[in-house]
C-alpha cells in the first residue's frame, strides 16, 4: 500500500486542498490503514512538485480533522479510524447546543446543517 496523489493544475481546488482531500479519501476507504506512516512534508512536497508549505497546510488541516496525527520526531501517521468520527460528533453536538441557545427550532437547525453540508460537499441534494 502506498499513498497515491495526483495534483491537477487545472482543477478548481487549491493544491493543498487536493492533497488534503486525496489523503482523507484514502484513509476513509481503508487504502491507508490506521498507523500508516505518511511521508515527511518535505518528501511529499518534492515528490508532488509542490512547496513544502502547501503540504504542511494540508497536513495541518488533516490533523485538525483528526485524520492524521503527528508524533513528534517519529513522523506523521494515519490516526485511529474513529478519531474523525469523534471530532465530527463533537462539532455536531456543539452546533446543536448553539442552535438551541439561539432559539432555532429543530427543523431550522437541520435546514442550516443541510445547507452547510451541501455547500461543503458541492451537492444539490
């Protein structure tokens, strides 16, 4: 198993977003298992022909999402499979509590969440 990333220069997404999305997809699909050691930022940047800061930005976003974890000098690894689900659940809980405090009905809160998901995923329904 190896990390497979192709950067499309003509795509609408920024290169860091393409890196982030490809790694996240491969983790979700199981192509990159829990504990898989990712290349160094510099190594991946060189192999993709990108600036190190671009790959670092993607890694930071993935780490914030709970998809990967950095273990200091030991490297960066695919995090436990349920870490992303736990993070998403915590954010959903925070959203629900905030919506309730704002006085939104459950229906209005669900509509807001659906709109946000459609915008993030680019789907129309």
